[in-house]
């Protein structure tokens, strides 16, 4: 860009001496002007650069917290009268609590890929535990886009997508990269440390390093809790300090957990190779197992809640709590004996609904905290980018929750659900549509359809797919399923 227009020599220049004087004078003005502009730019840059104490309110720090197998009702603020989650409850009450949050595929690796990419499985193509992101999809995940925008990025805990670690692309990386981590890890002194406590330690290390920097940061945190430790049977391994918690309470039975509910599941669920039923038998199949393991599930979540409290204390001590957005979510739901099953995978409410909290310290006190419109795991990435002021790629299929649910703009009435990992008899493949009132599922290997009227049957005990009274609704849901499946590609 030209700062000065070139001198034009005209007939008014009376002599060569005058011309030389004009040129010298012009050169002097040019140099002086350039020096002046340079000084202005330097001084402006110094004053425009936010200090570590003030930050830039338009580019907040962002922390994303993810729990594993955390069903929606396993929070006190979601109406659970037993579980103790005071720090998460307080964050939800001061922030935004999404009452109707779901995942588009209820299994760890696929859901995590959807969270990072903002895409359905049908688009990001990760449908198992070994497939990695392609370079182009990874480049358009929220951490990589934030890095390009000047954010420091970190990842702590369970990464859980594919076999190839992207750790060298992060400023801070402390992850268990080979699938599901164990609960007990060794620290540098050879001592056993619970994975939840290890995650807390790494959060603090990250904040000590980047919490006082001028540039904003985005830290992604992934707990193993409350996932069971896989085995035959699987077990829950808890921190010793929580062992006495909940001992004096009785966990009530699941409203849809009896023999009749199990009998109403698809007939091919009743194969002796059914993983959900085998795990139910080992973890929940007796009253003693049920009481012990649901309490351990709750204890693991309380352990995560403890970390959330310490995290918020740390942010306050660093003086950055007023400019740090915290998002909390579960990677999928979980059946604790619902329909006679243990696990996730299928389209039942307990499997696909998760907790979701967005805490923004700048939220006006007058703004409601309870958010009713539907939110999805694919909304996390675009919402994080929107908070950072980073353009949302057209490849992302989720919504900016600030523009939809938080500002009352139109949101989705239903979403496409898909789960294709493994297949029958272990985990039958299923696809469908989850709506506000009706839910349609089809087990694609068997052509078996389910239709639930959630308004009259919230526990999904009565499949009305063959009920003539719902014939028109079934037809409409089939059409919606076909359309949403196509749109998810």
C-alpha cells in the first residue's frame, strides 16, 4: 500500500536547483512520515495487546470437560436426589443447563469424534475405535482451528479417537492414547494415582503454564469416570476417600428396569451373546450388585465434581475466572438396568441423553439458566469456535448454542441417530430419529422398527410401531428418518 502519492514535476519548477531542493524536502518528509507511522504502530500494538490480568473479553479462555458414560440424570441439578455434585450444580445454576442434550451416536470413540469435529459419524467416518481422523478433518476440529487463531491448546486425559496421536500439534498434551485408560496409574514416584486425580494434576499443570499468558487458551479435559473398568465382569474402581459415600442410602429401582421391560425389548436382544445383557448380569443382575455398582458409579461422578470445584478455585486464584468459559458434557448416556440392559449403544433415552452445562461468567443474572431446546454433541465445536470469534467451517453440522438455544432462535425439532459399531448379536446396529414427542428406531440388520410416544410413554415401555392408531405417525417418522439420514452425509 502506498503511503504517499508520487511527486509530479510540472512546468512550475523554475530550475534544477529548485527541483533538487524539492526532492530533498520530499525525501525528508517521506522518511519522517514513515518513522512517525512506525512509532504509532508500535505504540498502538503495545496498548492493544491485552495484559495477563485483563485479557481480551472477546476471546475468552475455554475449558471443555468431558465425562465418560455419564447419563443425563446423574447430577443433582438434573433432579437426582441422591448423587452429590455441588460444584457442577452451582455451575449449572450460574450458567446454562441444557435439559435436553443428546448424542448422535452413543459410544465413546464416535461421540468424541463428533464433539471434536462438529460432525455426524456419517460425515467424519469414524465408526470404530481404530480409525483416525483424516488430515483435513483433524485440521477442522475445534482445537486445531483455535490454534490457528492464536489460542494455546491443551488436551488432558482420555483422547479416545483412533490409534494415531495428534499430541505433537498441541501446546500441552497429557493423554492416554491407547483406547480406554486404566483407573490406577503410576506417577513419577511409582505411586498409584486414580485417573481422576491424575487428570486434576494435569489441569493444574496446564493452568500454571498457560493461565497467566497473554494469549487465550483452550483446554480439553476427558475423564475416564464414570466408565466401568472393562472385564468379565466389569467393575467400578473408585477413590478410597469416597468409599463410605452413599453407604446409608438405598438406590431405587429403575422405572423401566423390571422383567416386563426386558421382555419388551427386540427379540434378538435375547441372544446369549448380547453384550448389554451380559454386562447387566455381571454388574446389575442382583440387588446386591445393583446397589454396589450404582453407588460406585455415583462415587466416580462425585470425584469428577470435586475436580470441578478445585478447577474453579484455581481460575479464581489466577484472576482469570471472569474470562474463562467452561463447558461440561458426557460423551454418551448409560443404562443402569433400564430395559434390562447395562451400557449404551441403543436409542433409549437413558443411552442417548447426557448432561450439558455451559458456564459463561459474563452471563447476565437476569438470563434464565434452564434451557429446554434440544442440544447435541455436534454443537460443542461450533459453540466453542463462536465463543472464540473464530469462523465456523461449513463442514460442521452442529449449531452455535448461543445463537439457537441461548438467544431463543429456532432450533432443531429432531435429529438423526446412528450406531453401526460391531453389529448383531453383540451390539445390533440401529438408526433412527429422536424427536421431542416421537422416537423412531430401526435395527437395520433385522428390519425391526420401534416407535415410542414419549409424551405418553416417557420410559419407552410400549412400542407402537404396529399400532394402527399410530400408522400415520409411523409413516411420517420413516420419511423424516430418510431425509435426516441423507442430510447427515
